[in-house]
C-alpha cells in the first residue's frame, strides 16, 4: 500500500506542476515576417521544389525556374547520384498585374516502391533532393498544420514538424499569406522547400489563396498554378477539391470557397467519391477543408454554417472519422459530432489553423464551452496523426512553447470501422450516397 502511495504522490505532484505550468503559460505575440535575402541563381536553377502524391505509386515533383527554356524533366533513382529513370512533365506560368512567374514545372514520376527513399534532380541540373514514399499499409503518420504564413512562428512550426517522423503533410488551407504580393509565393516556396521536397505535401486552399480582382483576375490563379494536386487522378474537374488514398486512409480535400450546394460540381463529385470508398482497403476516412464547422472561438463564428448544412450529411453517411479545418488561428478538438451535437457515429473535428501566420492568435472563446468541445487553446503549433491499424490512431497536438514542441493535447481515436456505426449507417449510406 505504502509503496503504491509512494509512487502515486510524485505522480500527483507532477500533475499539479504540469497543470500550473499550463495555467501560467503566457501566450506569445505574433512574430515578424521572415526576411529572405536575395540570392541570385542561374536562370535554369530549380527552385521552390515540392512534391505531392499523384495517384497510386506516383509522385508529382513541382519546381520553378526563371528560365523559360528549362526542360520539365526529373531524373531519379534509389541511390545518390545514380538516376536510373527519367520522367518528362509539363510547365505552366502566369502573370499577375506587373508580376510574371517563372516556369512552374509539374512532372509525375513512377511507379515507385512503397516506403522507399528516392534521390532526384530537377531540370537536369542543380542540387540533388531526396524523398521517402509513404508505406503501403499501417502504421502511417501525418503531420497537420494550417494557416502557415512565413513568420518566425512558421519557422518554429516547420522545425518541429521536421523533427517528427511523418510520412505525409496535410495542410487545411492558407499557405503563403502572399495576399496579392506574388513575390511572397516565391519566398514561401523557398521556406517550405526543405520539408516539402522530402515528404509529400497535400494541401487545400483558404481565403488567403483567393487573390481575385474583379474583372481582372480570377480566384486561385497562383495557387492552382503552383500547388497542383491529384484532382485529375481522383476524377475531379477542379484542383480545388480532390481525394487520394495512402496506406489504409482515404483522404478528401474540399474547397470552402467553391460552390458546395447540392447542385454544385463539388457536391456531386464528393458524393461519387465517397460512394466508391472500399472500407476494406481504406478503413479510415479523413477530410480537410479550410473553414471550421465546429468552432467555439469568437473568430470566424458561423462562417462554415452553409457548407456544413450541405456537406455534413454526406460525411456522416459515409462514416468519416476525422475532419480537419484551419482558418481560426488556434487549436480545438471536438467529440464525435453531427448536426451540432455530440454523436458517437459522427467525425471528430479538429481546428488546426495555428501554423504561425502574421495575423497572430485568436484568443477569445465563447463561454461556456459547448458540450461537444473537448480541448481548445490559442497557441501556435502543429498536429501529428499516427494511424496504427484499421481501428486505432493516436492524435497529438504540439504547442510551440518557447520554440520547444510541447505535446499539449493527445487522444487515442477509434475508427468508425471498429464501432457499431457502420452497420447502422448502411441504410443511410445507400439513401444519401447512392441516389442520383
Ligand atoms: Fe483563413
């Protein structure tokens, strides 16, 4: 008994200390936008390299050259400086008022082996890069961070993500905070290159990607040119919504600023996409979009209501496990929810718009905390989702505490596959997803 007490007392002390440390935590102010000193490079030098999944066993390599004559080729192989394969891609470019982009090259390589390191070179010159393909089965780890920007806090978040052994990065919108200043897209590409050239970055867009000017510029011109995602591979007609399978996960990326009503292309595509999911192959379904639906922060209240009214029944019927959003610059995790209340067969919603942008944190919360809200905190940070097998996953949120990643929220999640919900939903599924 005594020995048990002896071990319990230090544990209680530790708990008390950690609670008081959390209570005393002083939220840091925003940090300045980073400086990017001009470093001239040969015009054919590949820059802003990032990679993304492009259908089964394929990877899209994206890079920018100032030269308009550089080839869109990627040489690659499994040993350093020994390129056994070459792939030819295409390039695009865009102009925006007085700004003219370089050539933005998109080259798909593959078929690639799973869970394997590859070495590659872009455009026939420049440095060698390296990436690892994701595993074909569990476990798989995702890093998740939205609303990144390019400040001192962004750097801190990226450094922490770099320390985590992750397979795929998920970004629920608001990337560069270029906000019409197109040169900032280039500096953002430079900032994220070390991470985004070594693991696939799968992104969806936020309000800061719109950059529309009435009668002059359509929305998302820069975003669509630079961050091409596998929409064609997932039978979508728009880069603004798509899906992909990785290990045993079906991931769906939606557009909060694209039509989502029942007659919209996005809605029709989503319905078709979800109705094809084979839970034996992908027992987990996760969804990302920018504007949160379950948000008890004062910031952006109600902005996601219309999309939620239209799309939430589809996600519920399909048995989506987790929905990630950004936009609100803070962290919040809910219980499983549906229709505004906790519901054991709905998704867990996680707002993770705390990547580190220059606008700072959203610190005011609604009181009292809604019954569906489990954990909420206005701090910069990132999340890690480790899916262990078809039924169990470990989610953790890591606060940037004085530049140290401190695990502040963590929870084991069970997939809906392992619950009784799937059988219950079969009828609903058929009704909602299968009707014309
Ligand atoms: Fe946003």
